[in-house]
C-alpha cells in the first residue's frame, strides 16, 4: 500500500495519493485485498498490452487511410461482439485460467485506443505538419515532436476507455477461471448475496479509478510542467 501511494503521489500529486490511500484502505478493511490484487494484475497486464499494441496500430491507421479502411471491419467486429461470445473460442483454443482471461480482455479492450489514436493523428492540422517539414523535420521527428504531442489528448482518452473496457471484461473472464473480484461478484449473484456483491463491485470501481487517476494525473502534470513559461 505504501509503495502504491508513494507512486501515486510522485506521478499524479497529493490529491490522487489521498484518494489512492482511501481506496486501498477500503480494500484492506473489507478483506478484499488479495482478490483485488489478482484483478489489478489481470487488468494491468491486459491494459498494458492493449496500449503497447494499440497505440502503434492507431498511429499507422491514422497515417494510412487504406490500412484504416481495411482494419475498420475488424475493429467493428471486436467492439460489437457480445463479451460472453469471446469466451467460447478462448476456452476452445486456450482452456481456462488467467492467461486466457487476459487474452480475451486484450481482444475486447483494444479497439478504443486504436480508434482514438488514429483520430488524434488525423486531427493534427496539415499546416502545422507542413511548417515543421519546411523547417527540416524528418518523418520520425515530425511524428515524435509534433503529431504525437498534439494527438495526446485523444490518445489519453483512448487509454481511459481501454482501461474501462478491460475492467468490464476482467469481471466476465472470471467465468473461465480468471478469479479475482469478478469471482466474488459471481458468487454473490448465485447466492443473491447483495451485500457481498456491492462490496466487490465497489472494490472493482476503486481499482479502476486508482489506475485511471494515476495515469491521467501523470499526463496532466507532465503537460502543465512543459507549458511555455514554466
């Protein structure tokens, strides 16, 4: 808990650190710490892989309309297919457990970060890119110093949406043995234990909010630090 709170303080500031401490205290006091850490590990692994794969794909699709048109039906399929349907081929090919749960979450949670990254890259003004090119920017420098910084608000929105999508799928993935807080929710549904289900649901909410607040807070602080005049 101390490590997580210190990381939140350093990356996102004191307000996020206080909220993080309160959320972690809730998990510990109600006996949900171990299952919450399982959920956070699944969510963190899936969200990290989604961002690691999705942002480069989004940049590529933002620069190539042909590639984006080819990928659009696949993204629509990934985003509109009911979440429970993903579990059928996952069980058939990979069995049950945590790795198949992460894989199902990866497929379900990746489209938002790809779409919004491509949207942000396409939204960079052509006049800005032309001016940078006229001053001698290479394609890599243009991407690194001009396009990605200007597209970053859209990219961070995609990261936020991906975290939320991964969270919802992590709960569903408990049906194939991923365990974590999703299993507590399923048990509460089976036995109509409203109190237990509510406690587990709030724990899932706090886990997602802590991760999102740290990521978004770090981005906002770094943006404010690099503004002109600072």
